[in-house]
């Protein structure tokens, strides 16, 4: 079994290059289903979730050439089924639903189950596709969707859903007529997908706002595209500078996507300055407390909540972290507590009383961002931290052990 071992207490210094964004790459790769011919994608991160989506695309009949760039040709698609075996390992597999339906007129996709951070239903994806004229049935654990011709229509999301908005944008791009997505997600990854679809020839307006309008077109063409940098990986390395009182230059990142995170981190006392190709983050021994409330974009991202909690665990006072996006995203709390953190859960809030020092301990990763918070806590802790179930981290952080090691952390991956 693989584990990550950290001997904490080192100040991190140096430069780190951020990889392509997982949550932008996943829908972009599935959008290739909509096109005829070879798409070429660069800056694709090397992650377990990306391998899963490639396996799924291959299974659907797409051709893939994997080199420095990733090339995908979905002209020969001959299967419309996303099997349980794949979907259960990655919920984002549901991102093939919209494109398959638009391209082949049918899709059979396993219903994702609950997951470590919440129930995460896909009812809004389904009601949106039904509004476009799809006939949807749930049978034997699968969504079976059929539509001879999707027709543009108004869609209203009860809550803004990132992958739901993406699925609908992809389906509507090949539908007949105009679709409006109301209360749409405004995340940068949604905007990036809209830009990709526009490059392919789609007519989309309003991405990045609550109302996205899509006028369907008959054919989309393949493109060459470089995936944008990962804002959550960027934020995670910023916290790494903060929690180790380090000095890190973060390269290949987009500061415009990180306003809420940068503003909170500055309040904690971090010095963050913009540089030509990124930013410099200088930490301070004294970490001030901030309260956090996670929200859809442009609010504070739920995907940075666990990392901020690690920082607040060693801050000078008490902070309150309110999780409003997912109902069960505090699985990391009991693990960080094992390292000496003083955290109490009260409903959707975590009350974090900063302690002077965390102490290294054996801990278990429970989901992707929880693993990142345990690594951060381990970097700050006195002594040795051993993190098991590291496959969670491989889903979303490309080469995190090597990157932290290059910054001077005493961190290694061992395989018993
Ligand atoms: N929701 C519904 N019904 C739906 C869809 C969503 O009730 O049909 C609810 C969810 O239960 C949740 C809220 O709406 O309470 C928002 O969920 P959303 O659909 O936006 O989440 P997602 O699309 O499944 C994406 C990211 C997540 C990230 C969330 C929130 C991808 C592949 N995943 O998930 O990323 O946390 O948006 O920003 O884009 C991660 O990278 O670690 C991760 C979990």
C-alpha cells in the first residue's frame, strides 16, 4: 500500500509550476464527443481522473493518441454506455451524458452513487436535458436518455451546478434552436468550456453570468486547445507557503480566478504579490484567523475549504468555517484532530481554535481535498505524518510530492 510520509517543520522556498485544471480538462475532453475529427489538447494534467475519462472515451469508441499533447477523435463513436465500473470511480463521468445524447441521440450512463462529501444528486442535469426534449428513465441503476432531436428551451437550475451547467451547454450546442440556462454556474471552468465550444463553432453568450444563452448548430469542428491552469492547485500551494511561513513563487496560474481566496489569505497575514508569470506568496509566523463561508463562484470555493481549515488549525485564535455547498465535507476534521487540532463541528460549521503546533501522526485521506489538507497539516506539524489511501490525492494533484519536495519539504511516497 502506498503512503506519503512527511517530516514537518521545513519552510518551503522556491518556485512551483501549476498544472492544467482537472475540472476544466474533464468537460473539455468529453466535449470532443461533439466533433468530427482530431482534437488536440495541451497542458492536460497527469491525473487519475484524467486517465478515467480517457478510458471511458476509448470505451465509447473514440480514438486517443497520448503523447506530449492529448489527441482525441470521436468520429467513430459506436457505444453510448458509461458503465458503473467507471462511473463509481469518478462522478464526473456523467459529463458524457449531454454530449452522447446530442451526438448519438441516446445515452445510457450509470447513476453515480453518494460520495464522501455529500449525496450529490444529478437531478438538475436530468431535468435540464428533459427540458430539451430528452426522454429520461432510470432503470437498473442507469440513466437511459433518448432524444431524436434535442430542441432548445429555457432551463432553470434550482441551485447553480457546475457539471450540470456543463452537460447542458454541451447538449444545447448541437440542439435545434435557442437554450437559456438560468441560475447557471459561473465557475471559471464553465467559462473555459464555453470558450472551447465556441472555438468548435458553437454560439454561446453570457458564460460567467447567471444566464447563458446557446444557439444550437448542426456541426462542431475539432480544435487545438491548451487547458487553463488549476486554480485549486494554485490556492493549495499558496496555503503551503502560509502554513510553513515560506516564500513560494507560483508560476503558470491565473490570479483573476482566485480573488476570494487571495483576499482571505491576505487577511491571514500572507504577503501576496503579482509577478510577470504568476505570483509570490510570503508566509508569516503569525497566522491571523479568518472566517470562511463556501459558496458557488465567485464566492469562496468549497474545494479550498479543507486546505483553509489546516491553516486555521495553527492560526492565532478561533475561526468559523461554514460549508454551504456540500452537506458532508468535513471528513478531514477527525483526521486533523488526530494531529492535535482543536476543531468542533456544529452542523454545517466547523469551529477551529488555533493551536501553537500540530504534531505528526498516521492519518487517512478520505477524499481529494481532504488529502491536500492533511499534507498541508503534515508540512506544518512537528514530527512524522504518514498519510494512507493516497490514491485520493492522485485524482487531482499532478506530482504534488515532487513539487513540494522541490520546494524543500521533507516528503516522500513509499510503497510497502
Ligand atoms: N446538486 C443538486 N442536483 C444536481 C446537481 C447538483 O442538488 O443535479 C447540488 C449538489 O449536491 C451540491 C451543489 O448542487 O450541493 C453544487 O454541486 P455541483 O453540481 O456544482 O458540483 P459538481 O458539478 O458535481 C463540481 C466539481 C467539484 C466541486 C463542485 C463545486 C467537477 C468535475 N467537479 O462538482 O470538484 O467541488 O463542482 O464547486 O467539476 C473536486 O475537484 O475536488 C471536486 C469535488
